[in-house]
């Protein structure tokens, strides 16, 4: 299979971390795993600087004609006061909408090797392995009407809206994912207050009937935030609407020891989009300090979901685990006695381990 990947490095540490993810994908290709072609395009602040738009038409065209998109990060302090149409985040939101992926998968797992990096006691997060399934194209992010009203003073307003088909399709993704895991879906809402949430709960319950082998429970979003701290092992798949998912997925990332560790996949649309959950981290940009593992693990998700190369995806995850167990650390996950490495050196460790594994695997199959 030929994979055509559009790489959108973006802003801040985006270019540094995507370089390492591409390095790893090249290795899969060079070891004979699959045929991959890359092309780069502009997004976010980098695109505003060069073209005046955070999502230039050339970028959108490139993405629309690819098998998948691999994105770094967007945003930076110089755009804090930019007009709405020139905000880097606008480029990302428009891209998500154009590609149509409504299901954002954000795995949040505790890595044994990083237990002491997390703010939690090791016994609380041991074996935590949660998949946040965040609805990505609805809710307050995109609901209309939205805007400002001028009436003596200004008011700002947004609309939270979900239709039954929108809820149904994201619930299907969550239940399907649960079948490959521990067969439990926890649906998050605020059904004690919001109409959207009452509808959400009703539709999710209806969809659950089609998955009798998967357990379903419902929690309010505020209680969910608390359970994530007190008893995170109670969760397997966490199904949420857009804004709740934005917040809870950052919270859940703390199990991984650092936001830099968390990958994401956006699927279900015309073109799949992969990006680490972390932002552009302007304070450390250009210093080769950023953690590339979230981007590398996003590349693994790309192989799993778009290319259906489950074995290669697992090999990348295993190579990441190897690098952590061997004590290699970027600054965000540094521990006493570990080997502090740069962004590219971390990529090299993962890449070399992966190359070793893949070469012996393919050599074995060639015999
Ligand atoms: C994320 C980010 C984005 C979001 C921003 C950058 C628009 O926080 O991917 O979680 O809110 O979805
Ligand atoms: Mg976020």
C-alpha cells in the first residue's frame, strides 16, 4: 500500500517533534513495512507569516489529496492579539472541519517507567489505560449562533448543539473501540443541567443496545474530573463531547507523566489527522528540548488506523517503551539518574530500536 502523508509541522516545537515522527515512519518504509511518501505544507502561525492565512488553500489541497495528515502544533504568543481570521488555532479548527474527522482518540496511559513523573501516587495510576473518545466537530466549538452582542456593554455567546446523528456516530466509535479493549464505555455529560447532555445520554444508551457485550455507565463531567484523580482505573473508554473532551484529555494526560507523551488520532472523516496532544510550547521551541514521543506515538496511531499496520504500530510503541525503560529522558520527563537527551537523540533511540526489531522481523518472514 502507498501512504501519502502530508506533514504540517506548524509552530513552536511542532517542526522538531514531527521531524522525529517522520524519521520513525521512514524507518518503517526503509525496512520494507510500507511505501510512504511525505510532503510538507504550512499551517498555523508559520502559514500566517508567509501567506496571511493560517490554512492556505495549497495546504488544504495537499491534505485533501493525501492518505493522512501528520500535524505538529499551532500557536504562539505573537498571535495572542491577532484578528480572529489570523489566529493559528483557526487554521487547525478549519482543517479538522474540512477533513471531516469527528472522532478524536486520545489514549492516556500510565507508563511504569514514568510513574514518578506523574503527580499521582504510583498505586493510584498503576495500570491506568484510558482511551478518551472526544467528539471533535460539534458542541460549543462550532455551534451557531455565536458571536458578540453590543447592548450598552458587550456580551459574548456560543451555542452548544448536538444532533442525534452526531451523537450516534461518535458513540459507535467508542463502543467499537471498547470491543478491542476492556469492553467498558463511560459516557460523560452534564445531563442534570443541559439539554444537549440529556439527548447525548439518551442516544448513547440507545446505541449501547447494539453492543450488548460492552458495559456502559454515565457520569457527570464534574464527577468524572474527580474520579480521574481518585480512581482512574475505573475507566476504559471515556466518551465525551468536544469541550468536555478537550479538558478531560489534558487532565488524563497527567497519567502519562507529561503532555509530551500523549498522541492523538482524528478519524471517521475523509482524511485522518494525527497530532500530539501537546501545544507549540514556545518557551522551549528551537532548543531541541521537546519530547517527540507524543508525535512518534501519533505516527504509530497513523499506521494502526489509516494503514492497518497493527504490528508496525505496536513495534513503534514497544520501541518507545524500550527508550523509557533504558532511562532516556527529555527534560519534561527527566528523573534523577536518567540520561537527559535532546529531541532528536530521543528520536534516534526509538528509531534504532525499531530498525533492529523490524529488520529481524522481516528477515524472519523472508526465510
Ligand atoms: C487540542 C487543543 C485545540 C482544541 C486548540 C489548539 C484549538 O487544545 O487539540 O486539544 O481545543 O481542540
Ligand atoms: Mg486541548
